[in-house]
């Protein structure tokens, strides 16, 4: 099991795909609810206003933006450049990449998956035969 340092509390935790520990993840969920409730009554509020009114740190707000749980932009949908695509550096409203760069990554992954052909083979183990040809099929002898 791999351990990482939590992005928020700096304590080590067993890494399971997120950059924060389970305790901080629970706290982030609670902060998200506070932000959501505030935004229901104050639509279009800025990051500074939301942070001051709710007591949620800016770091938490940016984390929620990058996780695509919040969107930043004005009433016309214009993005103000707070977040930038990690690939092409264009302003984005949420997440880590713009839609164009996401499409490129997905296309590259699909191409690499299509280029990889599974070998045709049969593996026998404990009276179970697994035939691999594209997709694995499980058959009981």
C-alpha cells in the first residue's frame, strides 16, 4: 500500500486515487455544502466573497473547482481566467483541462487501446477456463 501526504493537513494517508486523506475529504464535502447553500442565495458571488461569508478557505474552493464540483464565470458565462487548462493554458470554468484538450487525451487513449490487441490464449486454473479474445469470457468446465 502506498502512502502519500495529504494536500490539506499534510498527514500521511493510504493513497487511493485522491490527493487528500479521508478526513479532509469529509471536511471538503461539508465545505461544499456550505458554499452551495451560500450560492443559492448569492448567485454569481466571487471566490473572495464566498470564502469570507462561509469561512471556507480559498484553497478548498480551488480544489472543488478543479474537481469540477464548482464552476467559475460571470452571468454571461465568460471565464475570468482564474483557472487555466493544465495543457494549453486557456481559461476554463472548471476542472483541470479545457474540452478540446480532454477530447485529444480521450482520442489518444482510444487509439492506444485500439492498437493493443490481446493475445489469443486459454488459461486453465482450478477447473475454470478463461478464453481471452478481445473480451474475457468465463466458462466453467
